[in-house]
C-alpha cells in the first residue's frame, strides 16, 4: 500500500492526473481485492466454527412438565422446571434438590474439591456445571444462564481461543520457510534491478528511459526506485504461501460442516486430521453396532421358558414380587396420556425394554411404585454391571432388596430360587448348571441376558436417619426370580461399514460389557470376529503380563465383560505398539479411555455429558457407519491439503524462478506487481477454496492409513511439482528472451507489451490447467468426478472469465494490452500442454525413500501433554 501511494504520487507528478494514476491505483486496488477476498473467506470459516461451538453447548436435558418427562434443549430451560438428573449428566442450571437417591455431584469444576458431594434434603443446593457422579434425582430450577454461578464464572473467563491443529502448526512452519526463500530472492532481485537501473542497463518507471547521471530528475529516480521496490515486495507476497494455513482452515471448516450433515459433531479440530491416521477402532456394541431398539423376546422363570406377554401357572404373589422388582428397581418413567392410548415410557433402552415387558404382562407401573417406599438405591454402572434397590411396603411394612443386572453376576449371588407357587427352593449345583445353560443358549442367539433376584431383610437391619444415606445394600444371598433375553438387532449396513474399515487397513475390535457368548454372536454377524480372531473376557486380558498382551492383542477381536479400566488398558497397550487408536464410549466410566485415545468418539444419544466432554468427536446418531464416514473425512482433509501444497508450490517455484532469472540476466521482470498480486489471489485464496473443499470418495478407504511419520510432501508430489514447474519456467523464459522473434513482433512499438501480456496470460492459464492436474496427484484420469465438484468448476471458470476481462478490458490497470485471438489460442495451448505432461509424468517411477523430509509433527501434541498430567495425578484427573 505504501508503494501504491508513492507510485500514485510520482505518477501524477510525472504524467498528470489523467495518465499518472494507473500504476498506483491498480496496485492499491489489487492489494485491497486480495485482502478483502482472503479476510471475507476467513471470516466465513470462523462463523462456521462459532456455529459448531453453539452446537457443542446444546445439551439435551430431561424435564418434567405437566407430569410428563420430556427432552428439551438446555437453552430452553426456565426457572421452575423440574429437571431429572442421572449418572453422567451435567447439571444444566442452579437448583434445589426435590427427590432422588444416592445423588453424588462432582463439584470440582466449581469448587476445586475432587471428593463428590452428597446431595439430599439437608444439603439441597445444586450448582450448574457440576457432573452427576452417582445416583439420580430431580431438582427444581432456581437460576439459568448468566444468573447461575457457572454462567458468571464463564463470563469472567471469556471465550476460549481456537486451537491450532498439528497440520496448521506444521504448515505455518512450511509457509515461513518458503517465505524466507522468497524474501531472499526478492532482496537479490531488488539489488540487481537497482544496480541495473543505476548502471544504465534498465529502463525507468513508466517509460522514463535509462538513468543518466545529472540528467534524470529526482522524481523519475524515486519513481523508478518505488517501481523496483514494488516488484520486490510483490515477489515476497507471491512467495509467502499464506494460502497453506488458509487451506487447512478451509478444509477443516468444510469437513466439519459436512460431518454435521453426516451426524458427527467435531469438538476438537485436531481429531479431524488424526482420524485419517487411525489404524484401529475399539467400538462399543450396544447402540453403535446394534440399533439400541431393545425388546424382551425370551423369558425363563420358575424352571422353564414362558410366554413373553402371559405368565401362566404363576401365583399372584410371584407376579406381585416380579412387578415390584421391575417397577421399583428402575429409573424409567411411564406417562399415561389423559385421552387414553399406549403408555409412553422414558428411560434407557434396557430399562424401557424391561418396563414395557412388565406393562404387557398387566403391570400398573405407577400403582406398583406407589405401593411401597424406596429406602436406598444403588444405580447401575459398567463396573458392577447390576443395580439394586431397597423398598418397604406401606401395608405390611416388609422390607425387600431387589437386584437386577448381568445374568451370571446376579446368579452368582443367588443360593435359592423362587418357584411358580411362590415357594423358595434351594439352587443346587445341578439347577445352577441348568440356569447357566439357559443363559448360554440365550447369549448364543445374540440376546442380552438380565437376571432378577431378591431377598427379604428385617426392619432392624435397615439403619435410620443419616446412616441410611451411606448404607450399602446387601448383595446376597439372593433368591433367583427370573431371567429375560433382550434382543437388540444389528444395525443395517454395519457389516458393510466394518468391511470398509478392514479394506482401509483399520482393525475393528468390539469391547462390550455383555456376556461373551452374546458378544461373539453379534461380532460374527457384524463381520468383526473373523477366522483367526479370538474373543476373550476383560478379566483374562487384565491378568495378562505386558508381553502377553502385546503378543495376543493382534488376534483379539472381541473383549466381553470388559470394564472401563480394561478398555483403558487396551488403548494404552495399542498406543504403545504404535497404533493410532479411535475409541467409542458412552458411559461416565469410559471417560479415561476416551481421553487417552488418539481419537475419542462419544455417543450423542446414549452418551453421558462426562463422556462427551472427554471426547474429540460426538457421533450424533450412535451409528458405527458414521464412524467410517469420519475416517473418510479425516483422510480427505489430509489428501486435499497435499493437493493444494502441490499446486501452490508449483506456482511459487515457477514465479520465483522466472522473475529471478529474468532479473539477473536482463534486468527486467516479465510479471509486474499487479500481475503477481492477481496470481497470488488465484493461487492462495481461490486455489485453496477449490482444492481444499474436494469431497471425499470411497477410494480413500482403499488405501492404508496415513502414518504418523509419513512425509507431508510425498515423492509423487515432488515429481509432479518439478515437472510442471520446469515446463512453465522453460516455456515462459523462452517467451521472455525469444518471444518477440517467435511471435513475429520484431519492429513493432508495442512488441514488449504484447510479449509480456502473452507471458502473463500463459502463466495464469498454466495455473488453471495445473489446478485440474492437482485434483488427482496419482490417478491417470484427472477428470474423474470433475463435473460433480461444482464449486471447483465455478472457481476455475470464473477465474478464466476474470482473466479475459483483465487482459481485454482492464489492461490499463493490469499493465497489459489487448491480445489478438491467435495469441489467446497460443496461451490456451501452453496451458493445455500441462495435462499431457502430467499424464506422461505419472509413468515415471519414484523411490520409496522420501526426497523431502517435511514430516508431520506427532499427532495430538496437546493431548499427549494433558495425558502426562492425567497419569501423574490421582488417576481421576485431580
């Protein structure tokens, strides 16, 4: 801009305002255009990131309105709402405890205290931003948004600055390095042009002639120096590839926007890139590989299989106990519409399946719950794999303990069994073996097996007052009541998605809390458990030595009955073996594994807020096929950046070489400041937009994962880049030195202007044709999918139209002249030849060893540092 102002001043002084304003004004206009286009593009991408940040803060919350439990957005909570809280939830607003059991809140984010706080009637105050560590409850909202303690704290902290991804950091370094080379070239060109001008070997600015000591005016000298300085500065502008970081931003923003359409919400930008390098995916079963649409299909009680909807030959007392076990040992709720119709059940899929089974058998859920009082609750978690409740009947005062959970775990605590007539019979070894066979039979049919057990306790055994709140429910000996098999069918297309991962070089492992027989049946159906693969239980893996784990892990496809610590152990072992690990999780206890993995994938529907906050990407539909789409996008980002690097560096090398050789040999440069600024706009901003937004294809899943240490600039890219750069340099320098003769311009007054315009035109058209080459660095068919990428076609065609307008109609601004149609054909032919050159070049073999050592930094540097802090703490991140 400084050069533009000086050039404007000197031009007007030398040639008058009518003729002298062109150079200065055109440079200023070109600079303003480049800055505006780049900044508007950047701003649009930042708006997308802000929209995604709002999406991240949009937490679904369960509230009770009009007696009915419904799900709403956290943004729609109002004072007076009754909010239902369960284990893993984030408290969405300040409030007061109304009801609940064993409600423990992690208030470390507010108070810094790592010990969970027990919330009950004597300590009813609940602060937003805290996490539910255990239990469940209902709170009355007293403050929302900025009127809460959390809101005030967040307003003082302000907005978190955006993180730079490893690829952005690395490309910033590449841009700086290339810029330094450009700066060196510009300084050399500046010195050479100044020497050439003051020794009388170069014309001055605006046709002012050669420098003559004591004859050339000071205004002409200063104007010529400014002209030379503008060329040198413009070389730096072109040489600095600021489009590289911009291309990453564009690619990430585009990918994040499209991934939202594909039902994946990116929480950390770096995960987009890292996902392209994933070598193994450790996935949950329920809801991810299966539909999470559970229903009871098998029932075994009182020594035989029964009809699901009708319990025949069962006493009323047995049925009453079973209904109480179903209704009271559940955090589901049932709403009966006032106008009649089927009851609406809210709760987790497993809870809903069991409650709906009870309703089909004639259970009145709300009446059963109101017949007894809940004294103590132990909520289900993935470590215990069971849930318990203590109830006291209002009529007779009897106290009973009910347990339900993983069949073999509940069965292991049983010593007796409830018979059809309500009598209690011993659970002999033979009978125990029979029940285990039933469990294995259900599991072999891919059913989730849940057992129910109970025991009566005397009123004296139950403590009172505050001691009741910390009383541990007796786990046995229990009386076995019933066994149900819950069917959760595989998602359609999950087998195909697993096959895509396997063909892409990604090993899929299933980690589940289910029975090993159920896990094997589902894994075989999904194509995860293949020939040569093995299925083990978490306890077996846990007890392996480190060497045994590393030896057996390549064969392990399924880990059943796995606890969160088993999942974390597998992640750490895989990472130690050099794998890039993606992990799916939904529970609070999955947070350490999600945090420790290279990419943590939380489930959006069934996932707790604790799991989501520990994750990098949220899978909004809980579908494994979406995980595969995320892998595809991760690889697409990396490939698109490589395409743009190849395109950009070709222009850099060609422009610098042409200007440098021309300046050193003749003291003149063929490309002026305004022309180079136009090239910069095509190359940096429009080129980044065209190449960084190339949509992914299934071909990306036919390649192996991108290695952690794989070169960013591959040998194939170097080959393509050098071929195109050498071609452009040879052709354009030939035009520079022999153009007047070859074009038949000798003797014409405007020969130099026409020659320079042809060079400029040919250079720009070479870049447009090469932009098409850059789409497919390795494929012979560079036109594959070209017409489907409308944005790319629009940018290339609009650039071509603008080039024609600049040369033919804005020639005063661009320092060009109007060209005859034959010169246009020549320029198009020069550009077109880059296609056959690229085609032939792809048959040139390249060595495997990298020519350029431009490598990516290790993935997830920030996460690695936070892991070190996590591991050096008490294990809970405190």
